[in-house]
């Protein structure tokens, strides 16, 4: 399975204090908002949620949770120069996004269906991954990077 996409771009800027909703140096709110719009246009019912590691674009929460994680790659230079009042410029960040699917423990019916082999998680994840790749590669201001 794809581990996600790393890229650079000047499309997404970091707002002062945005990591107060996540953790120090965990940026990506504008990236998440942009992906919400793009994935909504592709037919997903999206919602942006802050997480301790970055931002989560929720795409489906019916039988399972299907989402895209997005944020800044955690590099030493970000933390060496960390100043909550002066975040780095978006174009100086290596951004990372990845699709994910899981079944929370409180989705009892879905857990049972998964154990019985009656809940397909691979297809929706693969579809989301392909859509994510299409969105990213279609944007000329995004430069996909090799995985670190």
C-alpha cells in the first residue's frame, strides 16, 4: 500500500498559532482545507479535524473511517528554529499526505463484518489513494518528492 505523498509547494502557508490545535510544529491546516475542497468536488463528504500529529480530512464515517492525514514532515530544522510566533514559510516545508482506513472498536457491526471477511476496506482505500494522487499531480504548483 502507498505510504503517502511528500511534496513541496508554495500553495499552503502556515498561520501563526495554527499548531495550537495540534502540537508544536505540526502544521497543515491550509493544506487540509484545500484537500477538503478537492475531495468534496470528487464526491467525498469531507470534514477537517485537528489531530495531535497534524490534520485529518475525514472522507467517510459510515461502515469505517476513511481519511487523509496531512501535515508537515517533522524535520530537525523545524524544531531547531521553532518559534510559535514566527512559523516557517509554507514553501520551506516538505508536506506529506496519506490515505488511511480503519474500523474503530465501537463500530461493532463493522468489526464483525471485517472479521467474517464481508467488509472490503481495500477498495475504498485504493480509490481514495488514486483520487489523492490525481489531485496532487494535477496541481502544477505541487512538486512531488521521493519518500525520505
